[in-house]
């Protein structure tokens, strides 16, 4: 039986490059572990919402990964991360604060529908009340996420009461 000669899939040089990349990934993981609590706490203090602070923290480290070659040996990496976390958090607040207004800030406050006892009437009243809500200009994904988080918070609050 004749067997085909096996050729290496990657030349030896490529294997060294792969090893170098793995070392860089491990160094970046160490870098993230060193600074993640600081970056998260900066974002959480500014935003006041842990879920959004986690998102900001992830964005900061994505930016850090792009500049890791410069940051790796820099003594000011912590300051750079703190500045980026602060700026991204402020941008986040500015972006989302404009979408949310208190009903007292609206020109015409929405009418609050009273829920009737009957199931069908209650559904119609709910749909009417939803239609009267102000347009917020946010994505469907954001709405679904907020509804999910709200439901989870309510479940937790109900379970703590019991």
C-alpha cells in the first residue's frame, strides 16, 4: 500500500508566529485581569448601571487590544484606560439620556388609562395607553433587553418579599 507523504500544514516559521500570538494573547489576558476592576468601577460610578458598565468595560478593552503593543510597556496604561472608560461612559450617558425624558418634561403629559375589569377591555385600554406613550427612538433590541432586565428585577423583588 502506498501512502501519501504528509506535508506540514503550516511551515515551521508559521508555527513560531502562532506561538508568538499565543503569548500575546496570554499577556493581554493578564493585562485585562490587572485593570478590569478599575475600569469597571470607573464606568459603574459614572453610569450607575452595572450591565451598561460591563458593556463599557468590554469596549475599553477592545480599544486596548487594538493598541496593546503601545500599552503593554507603557507606565501610563492605567491612566489611559481610565480616560477611555470615562469618555466612553460619558458618551453613553449623553447618547441615552437624550432618549429618555420624564413625563413632566413633555409638552403634553400622556393620559393614563384606567384598566377596566373585563379582560378584553383591559387589553384594549393597555394598547391605547401604549399608543399614547412618547416615541423614544430606541432600537427594538434595547427595548427587549430593558423589558427582560425589568422582569428579572421584579422577580427578584417578589422573591425577596416572600
